């Protein structure tokens, strides 16, 4: 190694620092190559039209992609759907995760095993859970569709409930509530029981205890979970695509459809959409971190 | 491992039941009933789809496609024909998809780990300017989900002429690095400094300390990280779908998707394929239980 050649000229601290750089460098270079460069390259691509033939280089078109975007009703629809989907599936997963975490606050017979089982929707491969829900909601033969439509009359016959944005939100809530559950549970179990006992002795009721002890103790973890889920839901692609295809267009599927599923593909346009997503997400994260997390 | 699992379950049950007795004195019985009802509902909602996945994979078509659909199969409808079709079929070479997924996940997570072990050690233990910047950079990755980068990465991969499984292995392995840096960095920080310093005193160089002391001590964490990386690759859909053109190279998610779109009403086969895809994940999950929280919280790559 090059470091040993210069053994005599460096102090131990300097050697350690050099070794530190040497060890981290490959990872940093690779991650930069896969993150920093593509992000910058994507900005360039969004000002171009990318030809189908890979041997030709992209043609500069200026702001044309962005202009086309702003007047594209499909883009508007996808943007609105994304915000609705992100907000409600985030609230759903966080609230359900909180509820289940509170159920698991005290240990009980078999709680370790049950905790593991509750995590299954989140652990299992996406392709498996997306398709089992498609099958359960299948208009002709699906069991859940039959129960909801014919037994409980939740929705009228002839409608395909899977293609509603509400159903996509519920699917996502079902898949990701265990994530919120796990994070919140760790915090819930660390709230000292004495707090509750003291409050009880002081005559605080169930609701008062929840409002004045549980919520303040969990405020930070809930806010963090909400932020993390927001980031992922906003960027979601595979979950929605495998569950409902392009029937509920969101920005993630819009990028994919424009870039890979239409002919001819319009990748410059898709790149512009992805850039706007990055900007919107950054703004959200900064505002959220400043005003909600108070960093 | 099974023995360990059983003793730990037994211990937690014993511990829980004594606490439970204490609890049951204060809680009125209607409240306990409500509590178990709620737990029951949560478990039912979480698990029913998996139960139905298994049932669907094990019954014949006549039971599957009839109205009204039922939740519990009759014994006479049980069959393994869906699995036979899956493993014998020539139109959808499922075994090949399985092996492709296995190969890509094994190789890409091993490569990712090889890089991230040293990177993680570097910012967990060694002191140098810019270290915290690198550590924070790992978290920025969090925001850039696959879909935001798919166009530029695809263009780069096309330019490198790697639109095949090599390109996919490279993508997966680079995506795994931040996860590895994060998980292993946390673990290395927990290795007592004194042990490493003793090694340095004995005349080991820093690299020797890493290879002979730190890595052997971190074996469980390294195995766990490897498995998380494996799962990321095993489940990944987006990049596999844009980079794999040739059916003989398909991974499981792409293969199962094809199966479902190419034929009408093959839910028995699709669910059998889903079961087979889920089983390795469950086995890994059982092993990983104790490392659960950290790894799962880092999230997925798309």
C-alpha cells in the first residue's frame, strides 16, 4: 500500500486519516457516480430530446420539455394524485402503526411472535403482496371483491374497486403500517410506567393520559415516521405500478410510462418530471424539518 | 437456530405471563376482551392475504373460479398441480427466474458488502476531516428513490452497453452500499475501542486490526447486512424491468409479472410463484429478527 511507503514522514494520526480516506474512497466514488452524477446529468437531459438510437447524442431543446409539462393535463392529474396518495397513505400508515404500537405497549402472552407476524406485509416481496391483493379484488373471482360488493354492498356491481385511488391508498397503508409500528413501538415501550401510574393517582382519565403523556412522548418519533413515509410515498413507483398499473397515474408511474412504456419514449420529458419531483421533495423536506421537527 | 428460537419464545412467554397476571388484576375483563379482539383484528388483516395466497396456490381451477368464492378450500380441491406447472412449464421458465434472482442477489450483495465494510469502518472509527460529511451523505441517498434516477442511470447504462444482467448487478450493488455503510457503521461503533487498541499495541497495523479483530467480532452484523442487501436485490422491480430484455435473464418479479399478464386466469400459478418467492424472504427474516429494527428502518431502494 502507498501508505507504508511514506511511513516515516507521517504521524500516526495522519496515517489513520490517510487510511480513512483510502477505505471510504471507493464507496464515495461509486455512490457519487450513481447519485451525484446522475442527478446532474438528469438536469441536462431534461433540456434535451433523447433519440431512440443510442448512438446519437441528445438534442438540446431548451425549456421545451418544461413548457410541455406545465400545459399537460396528464401531468396535472398525476401531480394531484401524488399529493393525495402521499398524504393519505402516510397518515393512514402512521395512524395505524401508532394504534397497533399502543396495543403492544404492555407485553403479553406471545407478543414477540405476534409482533413478527404483524410485520409480514412489510417484509414480504412486493410482487407477491401486490398480486395477492389484485387477486383478492379481482372483479370476477376475487374473494374480497365478493365480500365487499355482494355481501357488504360497500360498492356497486360493475365497478372495479381496485382502480380507485382510495383502494391504492388502503393497499399502501396495509403494506407500510408495520414500518410505523416498529419505529413507534420502540419509543412507546420506553415511556416509563410510573408516568401513567402517577397520572392515574392524580385522577387523570384515559383520554387525558393519552393526550398529556403518550402524545408528547411520541411527538418526535411520529413526526419522523411521517417524514420518512412522505419521502417514500412521494417517490413511490413499484407498489402502485404492480398493484394498479397506469389506472391511477401518479408522478412515479408517469415518469416510467413516458420514459419506457410509450412509443416513441420521451425520456427528456420524463427527466423533466423527475427533476420537478426532486425540487418539490426538497422544498417539502426543508420546510418540514424547519417548522415541524424544528431542526 | 431453531432451538434458540424456541428457548427465547419460551422465555418471553414465561416472562410475559407473570407480567400478564399482574396486569390482569387491574384491567377489567371487558377491557381484556376488547384488547384481544383488537389484536385479533390486526393479525387477521395482516395475515389473511398470505393465507389466501397459500390456499390459492394449493387448489385446482374448478374450486378457484366459481361463484361465490370461498375462504376455506374443500379437501378434495387440494392439489399440487400449480407447483407442477410452475416447475415443469416450458413457456414460463420459472426455475430459471429463480436462479437468475438468486445469482443477481448473491453477487450484487457480496460486492456491495465488500465495499461498504471498509467504508463503514472508515467513518465509524478513523478520524479525518470530512468524515461527518460522508456520514451525512449516506442519509441524503435516502431521498433519491430509484424512480428519480431511472432516466439518467438508464442512459448511462445504455452508453456503457450494459443493458443486461451485468448492468442490473452493478445497479443493485451500488444501491446496496449506502445501506451497508449505515448498518455496519452503526455496528462498528459499538465494538470496544480498547480491544482494537490492544491489537495495535501488539504490533498489528490498522488494516490487520480490521481484518483479524474487528471483522471476526462483527460476523453477525455482517451476515445480517448481507441478508438485507440480498433482500433488496431479490425484491427489486423497477431497474430489473428496464434493464432485462431477454426472457432468459428475467428475475422473479419480472417473470411473475409476465406470467400474470401473458395468460388469463392463471392465479393458481401466480400465487404458487408468489409463495415460492416469499419463502426465502421468510427464512431470512426469521434469522434476522434480532437486527430487525435498524435494517428495516433504512428502507428499500425503489
